[in-house]
C-alpha cells in the first residue's frame, strides 16, 4: 500500500545564553555604541546638510562628481584623466573633512 507524501517542519529554539540569529549584530561596528562608522559619517553629513544647507550639499555633490570622474577615467583606461580625477577627488574630500560632515573641524 502506498503511503501519502508527508512533510515535517522543525523549528529550533536557541539555548539559553546563546545569541540567536535575530540578535546577531553583524551590520554594526564593534565600537560598543551599536553604530557603524559608515552610519556615523552619514549622520554627520545629514547634520551638516541641516546646519549648512546648500553649502554642504555643494561639497557633497562635488565629491560625488569627482568620484564618478575617477571611475570613468579608470574604465576608459585614461591615465591622464585618472590622475586629474584623483587630484579632484582628493581636493573635494579635503573640503569635506575640513568643513565638517566627517568629523573634521566645524
């Protein structure tokens, strides 16, 4: 006689004292504050945008554009354009760091 197909669902329960998958904090930093370095930097940019408005927005856009130029030059294998884009990105990042947004002086 054929038996009907069956299915079993097993649910494991974590043992006491062992962290379960839902409570692992893999995406966060190890700084004890529960906030990653990336999240802290983004928050600083948000604060700078709120405080400085268009001035900080312009700095962010210039840096983003410089990074795009750097990637484009690399993809086109243009060493001269790449070198210029690296200098441009460095200058823009320096502006961001020295005028807040990433922990620099405000």
